[in-house]
C-alpha cells in the first residue's frame, strides 16, 4: 500500500468514525496513537480491521480501501442511489445511524412476517 493510498484510507476511516484528527481516530478505533503511527511507518493497515469497520458502518471494502463505489453497468441507477444513501448516512451522528439501522431492521422483520402470513394464507386456501 503506498503512502498516498494509506492516507486516503485513513481519511475515509475518519469520515466513517467522525474523527477529525489522528488522535481522535485512534480513540474511535480503540488503538493507541503509537499503533496508528506504526501503520503509517509500515504503510499498512490490518485488513481484518477494515472488514470489521466496513460491516459496522455499512460501507463496501471497495470504497473504504480504494475509494471506489462498486457498480455494474446494468445497475448504474442502483449504484447512484446506494452511493447517495451511504454519503448521507456518513454525515449522521453514530446515534442517528443506529436509529436508521433499527428502522431498517424493523422494516425487514415486517416484510418477513408479511411473507409468512401470505404463505399461511396460501396454504389455508390451497
């Protein structure tokens, strides 16, 4: 990983965590400032940490590591929508992002219950 690439990844990590400085980023990642400094010296960041943070913050590894939004030619509109949503989510506070996540989970539970109810109705009439 080049120094330029690592700096970009660290910038995106700051964006995800809401950190403004390296010291804040260290605190948000629960690592010592010396650990962050050693990443810079080695030009490397633990891949497992990136995976965990991507999952935790709902972003793609393509974006976190490369700054790219994964797109498929036939899904350009979906990718634009997804990029817009992720950009907007990243501007929210952690508490607000958690609230949005809870709403999404509630919506998914309702959809699952509706599917089960429809299946029961179909079984009862069929």
